[in-house]
C-alpha cells in the first residue's frame, strides 16, 4: 500500500470524503458549523458554539452588533485555533437580521479569505 499523497489542494489517501477537500474548504466548513451552533446544542460538548445567535434579531442596535462581533471572536479563538480572524464586521440586514462579514486566514497561510454569515441563511 502506498503512502497518502499530501498536497495542494487535496489531501488524498485516508479514504474519508472530508479528506478530499482542501484546507480552505475545511476551515470554511468549521466556521459555518461553529457560528451556526449555540452553546448547549451539542450534549457531548455543551460549551461548543457561538453566542452570536443570541443577537441575531437585535442587530439593529450598535450594542447588539458589538456583542455579536465579540462572540464570534471569542468562539473562534477558543474552538478554531488554526484560524486567525483579521476583521469581524456586523451589520443589519433589512428586517433587522444580523449579518457578519469576516476576513480570516489559516495560521499557516498569509492570505486572508472573505466569509459572510447570516444566521439560518444561505452563504
């Protein structure tokens, strides 16, 4: 049996579907999972998640936006140590729903990646 082929952009060889995505996609999925999970939603890990969902409909206030932005920074620092947030900017969508725009980079990369997140919405 040959050794796994490691390289850009795919990681082939371990046989799991998640191994067929590059680091960028793996990090993007991890961000989506973290930001879409409230603390307490995962019984085996009750502290896993991001409190930004608590402010998803109070984004119309500057205080609500700041709290959501801080919650994202805190959750990413705690649960995704391989990701560095360069910017987190909250805004209010029509109807008062929260929208967060992040610029992040993998700590082993020098390239920032844009990411937009809306609670319960498509990315």
